[in-house]
């Protein structure tokens, strides 16, 4: 399923075509709080360059589940899809963005 993340912080983020969103797929839902997102292209964002992000819900009342329509997220760059994600790792990662994950209209 394809998703777009509309980046709100940093407010000046621009992707390769000049817009403020990242396209890709949720490749794994770790639990209702955390998901792994793979971008369609490499992204340069706040000193990170890559195509995998660990997304965490920004608000407690929201959760990740298969087919989620939208959720406000914090995003942290990760080097790969990290097979053995432990939810406690999120405290060790540097926040790269805040955004709205929405199912794409593709």
C-alpha cells in the first residue's frame, strides 16, 4: 500500500521535485506505536540520507494498523529495515521530522 508523508517540521523540507512530501510504503508494523517506512527514493533530511524511516505515533490516541488511512508521526532515519526492532530503540534515535502519514491516491 502506498503512502505519502506530508512533512510539517522541518517546515522548509523539499523533496527532489520541490514539494514537502515523501512517498513510499509501510513495510512493517512493529506494534501499534511503531512502523518502518521505505521511501520510493533516497531522502536528505536534517543530516540524514537514506530511504528507511522508523515512524512513531505522535499522539497516544492514534495507532498503526494494516490499512491505516492517516496518522501524525515522528520520523527517525534508520540505516535499513532493522529486523530486530526493539521499541526502546526509539529513544536512542534522532528525530528527523514531524509529519502526517496519509494513504496515497495512487
